[in-house]
C-alpha cells in the first residue's frame, strides 16, 4: 500500500520538479519495498497539471502500487509593463501610432509581447491622443497596459499676407476692402480672416485702417492683416 498521493500548486512549469521518491514501505511479509520513478510528465507551456508517478513493486515483480505527486500550475506572477511614454506635438497628424513597446518577461521567464488594444480619435485642433498597448500572459487573464500619450498643442504660428493700402480722394471711397485670401496654418488647415476693427471716416483727410484677423484653431494664435 503506497502512501497517500501528494501535490501542490505552483506558478511556473519550471517549479514542477521531480518531488523525489516517497518513503519506503513494507510488504505483507515485512520486506522493505522502494518506489521507482515510472512516469515523467511532459512539460506544460503555461497552466495545467503535471503528474509524477512512482511505482512500488513487490518481490514477485507482479504486485504493484503507484504513488503520484501532482503539480497544479496556475500562473500568479503578474506582469510589469515598461514606464508609459508620451510627447507634445503641434499637429494632430504627428500623433501617429508609436508602435509596440519592447517585449517583457513574465515571472516564469517567458517572453510576452504587447498588442494595440485602443487609440483615441485625432482631435481637430488640440487635445490628448492615447495609444494603449496590452501585455497578456499565457493564462489569457493576467494583463498589464502600456500607454503612449500625445499632447497636441498648436505651436506653428500664422503668417498673414502682406499688408496693402491705397490713396483715395474722398472719405466715402475708403470702403471695406473685404477679407484677404485664406491662409494655411502649419498643420495645413485653412484659416479665414475676420474683420475686427475699422477706423472712423475722417471729415476730410486722414488714414482709415481696416484690420482683419486670422485666428488659429487654438483661439490663441493670431495674425493681423
């Protein structure tokens, strides 16, 4: 009669080592019988059971009893993603996929690669764009996320067309010249000018200035014409 079977739970297949032979027993005639390893489990890649078998064989080479030691492998080592990354850019078009971060290793030394699981829509002007990559352990349950955050802050400036003017004889001829042509900001977006001020017409002679202003999408960057 073999001893009671044994077993334990471990996190990594590499921990499911040969437990060694169980203690000797005695047959019904009082003779000592030692156990011999008769079955070695195939290695598991992640989780499952690994069973080691030792067999006691009586002196008749026919009577046997088997003792087993079962390792239940349940990954519990966690994952640690690299530090999150980020940068500040001027244009939404610069907030491109940064690509997957470097591979990491789980607590059992297995390589784990990250996959893209989400990305924010690009803003029209300014805002945050977050790309999220996820590492998933072989148990398909243990995960760790890595993010790369773009802070989009427009910094490209605006360049208005050259200022123009003309000389007229009568104040009534100093009419609104109309908006100048549209321009493009540093990100290629169209910017139109709006009238922001005009001088009062003089009674006879003087200068009358019409000012049009281009305002970038951030509502802060301007250029006057």
